């Protein structure tokens, strides 16, 4: 008997495709399209793919993945990193956008299953979040490792494409200023 898979199923093939897309997005980040969307901090009205709750989860993930401990690096919430990621997701197929939403929900509610901690990811301490992320990065499950890579790629794309992070990594910016485009 043939069974049909729900449209929200996270398959290995879709995570492979998503990982390839995020690697491509990292390359596109050189174009610096989305970071100049606004000067103010991201608000829920600027988000077009992510919900405010998903943006909060993603902010917590990006904070831990990009955390260096250096005082010269800006906090994720002080940059346009989440808006940049949202704009990158806007370029993807709606089915991939939906899968990202499911991934963020799974990531948020995974600590009771994967670490036996009866809190959500955003309710964990910074050290527990790091341990949880490490568990995803080194999991025996290839699907979890691919999901982690996708989140890591999005985190790096969103955070390090921000002009405010460049001083902390000793990057002076492009030699020739390029006009920035706003994606409609």
C-alpha cells in the first residue's frame, strides 16, 4: 500500500538541496543586497517569511553560532542579520520556506527529546544552548547534521554580511563601494 507524505516532511533530499542553496546564498552575500534594507533594528513588520516567533528562535540560534566573546562584535539584535536572512529566504521556493519554519519549531522544542532538558531552546542557558548546538553538529543522524549546517550557513550569511561586524573581523569593506539593492 502506497503512503503519501505530508507536505511538511523534512526529507534528506530537501535538506541536501537546502544546504546547497544556503551555500549559494553565502556566495551571493558578496553582492550585499539585503543588509541595507533599513537602518533601524528589525521589527516584525519588516519580516516577510519568518514570523516574529521564528525570528526570536533564529536570533537565539544566530547569537550562539556567531558568538566570539569579543567586545568589538555587535550583538545580533543590534544588526539587521535576521532581516537579511528573511530576505534571503524570500528568494527560495515556498516549500523550502515552509521547511525552514518546521526546522525552527523542531529546533525550539528539541531539547526535551535530544537532551532530556524540559525547556525550549530559547529557555536554555548560553552554555546549554552551545551544548545543544554541538549535539546537532555532531549527531549520528545525517539529517540533523544537514539541518545544523543550513542554520549555520544562514547565521553566517546574516551576521557577517552586516557592515557593523566588519571592524571586529578586521575587514575594511570592498575597495569600490557598490550600490545596494532592495529586493522587492
